[in-house]
C-alpha cells in the first residue's frame, strides 16, 4: 500500500504544472501560510475601512484631546454585553493639566452593526452601518485606542491610514514590477547599446543619496496640491526609484535564457520579439517575480511611512501610518500619551508578514528546493 501511494505521488508530481508544484511546497511553509492570512486580513481592512471605523476620522473636538484608550469590558455580570466606562475630565493638582479618568458609574454599551456616520462601501454603496458603535445618544462615545492632540479618534484614523499606506505600497510595487520586467527584459534580451544605456541609468539611480533626494522631491511638490495629487505623486516617485533591483534580476535571467532551446525554437517558428519575451520567457520565471514583488512590498510601505513621518511624504489632512506617527515625534508627548505610538504596531506586523510571505514564496519557487 505504501509503495502504491508513493508511486501515485511521484506520478502526480511528474504531471503537475509549475504553479501546482509551487503551491504544494508553499503550503508546507506554515509561517508563510500564516503570514499570507495576516496579509489578507490587512487588505480586508483596506476594503472595509469605512465599515470598521466607528467615528468620522476627521471629526475633532478640543475637549477630548489626548484621551487615553478605554478598556473594553466584555461581560456585564454573567451576560455577554461589551461596554466601556465613561470618561470624565479633571485637573491634575500638581501639573494643572487636564487628565481623564474612568467613571465607573457610567457604562457605555458597545453595539455590533450599529448606526454611524454615512459612507460609501467600496466607494459605491451608501451605508451607515459599522461593525461596532454606540447607541444613538450623541453624548456617548467610545475611544478604543484613545484620541490624538486634536481629539480625533485614533482607531478610526488607523483604519483609514491602513488603506492609504497599503495601497501606496501595492500601486508602487505594481508600477515597479512593470518597469523592472520591461526594462530588465529589454536590457537582457537585446544587449548592446540598449543594455548599456539601461544599466547606466540604473547605476545613476542607485547612486543618488536617498534622504537628500526625498527632501528635494518633497520641496518640489506644490503645497497647494490636493491630497489625491500628492498621493499619486508619492506613488509614482516611489515606483520610479524602486524598479532598479528587479530589473537587474530580470536582466540576469534573460541573459541566461536567451540561448535556451525553447527561445531559439520560438524565433525559428516566426514569433515576434515581444511575443518571445512576454509569452515564452517571462512566464518561465514568473514565480520568482512574484516572490521578489512580495519582498519589495514591505520596503515600499516602510518608505511611505518613513517619508510621511519626516514630513517629506503625505501630509495632513491625508491619513496614513506615517502621518499618524508624526505626532509621536515629540518625546514629551510620547511619555505623556504613549498610545500615539500604536500606529507603529501595524507597520511592524505588516512588514514582518510580507517578509515571511516572500520567504515562503521564494522557497516554493526554487526548482531545486524540497
């Protein structure tokens, strides 16, 4: 029985496609599979940020500035009924600063699928339902992660910031992927003058100091531009500078494959050069491109977060992880309001998840791996 099973498995491997073999190896990498689920969860937040946010991310109120996170109580007695205690403000007799303390006499019940501010789900469907919320009383509010200096709810802003930061990374990597494959493929396939010009451009781009470049680009962006215009400008700039490494990898693969039998055969049967490149050569190492792209995503996310944190990328009223962390630049503020550092947690988790996922895809795409 064992021999028959082994023979059946061997036969299945022999007839499997490259993608099937890659999937079978990938699912053995438990950490990569778990990371893939985490990444999928992040992009579900991107799609449902409006639904997950229970307050308008731009609604501010000076009276609730720097309110601490509220502790959620899941049971009221023996009954499952999540609630938070109300918060009352007071003056610290030593510092004379306004502080907030829980009011145990006030319970604010948390409702699931509650009514809230109006939005368009997926940008199309008008809706007012949110995953969590409070009763219709406007005096009752919840702040699961506290508020910022302007009194805006940090949880809701974090949901919207996740959408911006992750889509910038995705759009930037997509643009870099196109540029890297096309320019790297042309460089490796044709060689000669084309190869020389593209490689010199890559060397020039990789030799430019990063921080002075970003400072110059940030100064070049008009201050009167809208948030949407700055968003696309940052995406384009990141992608224009991030394609060089992938282009080098693609060039090396093309140099190794352009004399292979299947490439020569494609030429002999009359395939055009573009068809030979994109139909026969690129698909043969598409799995490696996917792995490289997955590993490039965290670098894009870190770039946007760091630039926005330094004031060189997105700027208010845009909401991103870097913009949210701008208020944590002041050490005194962080010491008094440590919850302002909470947006750094999704940055760390997302970058680690993408790295582990990329490692798993790279191992799965290795034709000599087991």
